[in-house]
C-alpha cells in the first residue's frame, strides 16, 4: 500500500476526481489504481476565498509498487503498513473479570475481555441507554431527577449525552480498533478518516446498545442498576465486589476488577478512599457554557462558504494563557447543539453540551473553562476537588432559584457587570428552564475575572466571539475528574493486585477515544 499526504481537493470532489489527482501524483495510469481509501480529511479554511479539503489517502496499485515508490521519493509519498489490532489470547482466567462502569472505558474493557473469551461481568449503576433516555427526558421536562440514572450515570457514560466528538490524534492499532468497533456497531463510517469526527448523541445511543449486545453474545454479562458498594480485598489482592442491585445486596468473587466509574462517581470515590485505595488531587477546570447563533459561527469560520453542504456546521477551539497564570479555553464545542442539565446530585446544578449527528440546531455552544489549581482548593485532601465542584454546583442551583433552572446572563451584561433583564438575539436551549442571574453571584471572582480576560483575547483570535447577545449559562463543573486513583506500571492500583483504575474517572483519560483505549489497555493487562 502507498500513502499520499497533502492532497488538495475541492469541496465538491467525487471518487473519480480523487483518483485522477492520485494517478497524476503517482505518475501512473488511472487504471492501475485498484483500491483507494481516505485516511484523513481536514477542512482548510485558512483562506476564506478558497476553502478546500486536505487529504491523506491510502492506495493499492497493480504492478510493481516499489517501482512506483522509487519514482516518487520526496513527494509526500511513502509505503504504508496496515495497522492491525489482534485481541490478546492469554491463559484461561480462574475467575470471570468484573468491570465496574459502562462508559467508554468500561465498555471497551469488557468488549476486549469478551472477544478474548473471558466472559466479563459488567456492572452499571444506571439503566440501559433506552431507559436512560426516558429518565433524562423526564428530568429535562420536569426537573424530576433520578440520582442513579441521568446524564452522568447509565449505559454509555457521560459521553452518551454529548456531541460524541472523537479526539483521535496520531492513530495507532488500539485507536483504530475502537473506531472500527464503533462503525461496526452503527457509527457513521466517516469517523475513520475525518480530522474532527463526531458520532452525535442520537447515533451514539444505538452504537452503545449494539456494543453491549456483542459483549453478551460473546458470553459476557451486563447488569444494570447495580451499584458497587464495597471492594473485597485480602492480603493486597482484590477478591471480589459487593453491590446493590435493584434493592438487593449481592457479592461477586473476582480476582480482576476494572474500575471505570466515571468522573462523577463521588460517592464511590469516598468508599474507595475509605477502603485504602490511594488517590490524589488532579488539575481540572470549570466555568460556564456560552451560546452563539450557529449561522454567525459559520460566517466567522467559513465566510462566503458558510452553509456549504459539504462543510456542515462550523466549530472552533481556542486556548489563551492569562498574565495571572491561568488558562481559559473552550471545551466540548457543540455545533448546532443544546446546553443540557447534567447533574447527578439533588439540589446541585451543572451543565454540559450536546449535539445530534445532523448538528442542525439554531445555536452553537461550548464550555468556557478556567483552570483550577491545588492552591484554589484550600485543602490537601484527595477529594477536595469534588468538594469544590459541589460548592459551585450548590451556589448555581441557588442562583437559578431551584427546580434545576440554570442561571443565565447576556455576554455584554457579564462583561459590564450588569444583571440581564431580557434576552437578545440568542435564546437559551437549556431545559428545564433559566433564570437571569449574575455569574459573579455563584462563581469565585478569580474565575469570573479570568473569563472576562479570556473572552477579550478570544475575540482577537476570532472576531465576533464577544457577541453582546451571546448567552452564558452556568455552571460547567464536570469537564474532567478532579481525582486520580494512583496506579503503577502494571496499571493496577498501588498496593492492590488485580484492581485496575481505568478511564476518565480514574484520571487517565480525557475523552471518548482516550477512555476507550485505556479500557483496552487494562483488558490486555488482565489477559496477560
């Protein structure tokens, strides 16, 4: 196979056009191209008058491939070796491994274990994704919260109610394995090559369900409404777990347990700490959601190409470093999406962003976050970050006057420190409802001041970002885990053999792909 990089292609390209470009680059006849696949496709919007795609393609040619390569040295053309992932086939395990949590990390740990014939048992405190959708929909309509099944807990994890963005970076065999499993389970095929792939909440729910069915078909077991209450540990070796399932206490014997509990399992963090599991504080960030008209973002990013069907809804990502030493950055940008109520605890309020696959909503939204350091927490306690998050969430709930209504403020009013009295062009997408409130009433001054400075700098990079009618909704507190469960080179928790802290909740991932890959790594370690 031959890899060709830096191919410039018009937005309206087709396969024949692409083959013509490739044949010219390789100096071969069009008919010699036997197979062509796109490895990467990126939108190049550097020149608003000439927006196009940049591509990397993989080609199989008839005849002598080496001769073609030798004639095209130094032209971004090279030999390509196919990335192949092979599921480890280790020795037969004495006991069935247990996986705690059915987010991306737990789901892929269980999938790899199942594909290796280890028949894992997956325990999830929330409900299956279909039941979960109904629970979440009820909460958004009525403000009636189920603390065990919500935007944070349930099949698919917190990512199941998001844009479903996949941060790929440099591909390796494990990442490709994850992507291919997603596609096989119903995700859009273009996630294999887009530089900024997304699945969308609607497509992600079906994908998650199909992966669960594969785990079961391979001998695995998935048990919902099963909350782990205790780890059983003897002489530094995990021996099993205790859990409450539908009001009944149960116990499973296991010498391998994957802890993929997610970043919001604060009660589980507390129980683990009390059991002697070593943890430490981890840097995190919090802030607000900001909404703009999607048409405006499209125009800023794509100029006259805004609305082009091959480009879809525009996105953005910005990071600024302030003189006060803090970073302010956008996170989980959701084109054509909605701001959603994402709490898992009563009388506390936190937000998230969500887009469906079509990204056709009227507003664009993103988290606008400020970095939080250890000095902000006022304590060396491992769970001080959780306590800090809770304090902000309680204050935001009070600012929204209860009922899980979110406090909102126009951007211009926030910058000028005025309370908002009426919406401008941007209407909120958040449910169950909103209340006008000043962000300064529930966020510390160093956060709101940093947000003001960060927004001013972002407007220099992306003129129009400081749109007066843009809407700020608070608070965004759960972008990542404030805790790291310490593990060693074997991926086992320090001092506890057979216990594998895994994924974003344990502090070892920062998104769907990295969490899934960490699950794969933990499964591999068990199978060794």
